[in-house]
C-alpha cells in the first residue's frame, strides 16, 4: 500500500500511516546491520520504497507525488531514519533532486524527469561536493564550457550519496558567469562512477566518486538560472536536505533510546536491573529530552517551510545543528550503557554510533552551523 492522498493529509497531522511503520519495523530494522556490513542496499528494498511512494511524496499528483507537506516529510524521514540511516540518506539526496527539478525546472524538464523520480524508476543524486570543497560550496573543480549550443562538463565530485545507483545527477559547476546547475544522465558519454567503500557511517548509502570527462550536454540540461544556482537551486535543495537529515537524526535518537531502555531493563547487576542505577536513569532522561527537543525543532522548521516563511532557513540550521549533535551525544550514551556488547560490529548500537557521527558533518558541518547561527544572532541584536 502506497501513501494515499488521505494518508498524506494524515501525516500532516502527525498520524504516521501504518504501512510506513510496518515497513520500517518488518523490512528495514531487521536487515539494517547486514546492509551496513555488506555496504549495499538490495534492489528489493529500493523497489519497496517505490511501491510505498516514499521517494518524492511531496511532488504534486500530476507528477506522481502525493503533495505531502514538509511537516509530513519530516515525520516520514524520522521514521525511516529510526530504521536505517543509509535508506534515509538515499531518500534525502533523491528528494533534493526531485525538489529542484520541480521548483526550478522548465515544463519540459518536469515532464521528462519527475514521473520517474516520483516512482523511483529513476534515482537521483546530488553532485555538489568536490574533493577539495570542504564545507563550502566551491565548485571550481568542476567546469562547464559553452560549445555552440551545448556545454562541455569536466571535473569530478566525491562522497556522492547514492552515486552508484543514480541514473540522474544534479551537478553544480562553474560556468555561465557563476555557479550553474546541470541535469546529467548517468549514461551520457564521459561519465564514470567509482564506488567508495569502507567509510565510517551510512555504509550502505552507495557512495561514489563521479568523473566528468568533457561530457557534452544540450542547452536544456541547465536547471534554473544560468550562473545563479548558488542562491537558487543549491540553496533550496540544501534547505530540504538539512531538514531531512535533522529528521533522520531524530530517528537515530529514538533508536538509541529504545535500545538503551530495553537493554538496561533486562541487564541484571548484583543490585538489580541496570535501569535502577541513578546515573543510568540520568542518561535515559537526557535522551528523552534530546528526542523531544529535536523533534519539536524539526516540526517548527517544517511548519515554516510549508508556510514559505523566510525564517525557515535559520530554523532549518538550528534544527540540523541541535538534532545532529544530540544524535551523536545520545549514540555515545547508548554505546556506554551497552558496554562491550555495544562495541560489537554485530550490534545495532555500533551502527547508530557511527551513523550519528556522520550527521555532524553532512549537509553543513556543526562548525558551519555554529558560525551561521551566531552571525544571525549578531545581526538581530545590532539591528
């Protein structure tokens, strides 16, 4: 059963459709550790995501979506993040591509790409990060040069989530007088994909390095305004990405809390259950508080995004900053409470610990968020 329009409306009211919860509990949670070890997601689970309509449910019905509001998307990505951060990561980058085509594409681009992005028959990947980019949006390592009516794209992108699976890359390059976004089919001559393995976290997210060797692109491959992608296509996509990652962090916190409560109630010591120790309860209480705070911040950011309120930009940053640091802290506590058992590569807490640490780096590092949030506070005080 897919997310129907009625279920989409329910998600807006925080009523998670039963098929989504059942999907996560029955088809994701039991297999997440194996996927992490194998560093891949099986085609069957990707197909199930499509059957449930989870790839880009925010798209309008005429393009195959369910018009799911951001308030519903945050709840959805929280739930998937509870089960597996690698699956949620694919939803994030795919959603960023679909969102960008929907908001910045021409009618022809929407008609060509969105139906397949909606049902998952075509997967999208977000190509911003270069090997030397750091946390900034420096795309100087990838250039697009005019050649008649076409463009020649040259460069490479690294640490690209879903890069091994994607059939369409949204690539940001230097060209047209500034940063320009291009829609690049994987099968375009000159595109090569190298899998990246052995990373710390989200190991099943099919990371890749993508190389472009004088890839010839037609004029209609340009997405959004020529030379102005930094303040348009890139910014709006990253806003969605931050909100998705923050929501996924809420899911990580929930998983850490659930595992810690279950373990400490059954782990016996000489004085009774581990849960009865005051310092253990302190850690559990901190997790509960972090969970509720992060969830409220994500929902507030989603509400502002649904209202198209400019305040959503800062709300997204605050939500991502708090949720990611809280997820890392809660995962640390969960590992501590599980002791040696939690350090085993066969234990879900070890995966949660590694995945949570990655969340402080992607979609704007903790330090970048701190700088930006502080600058906003400075501007508000000095007005």
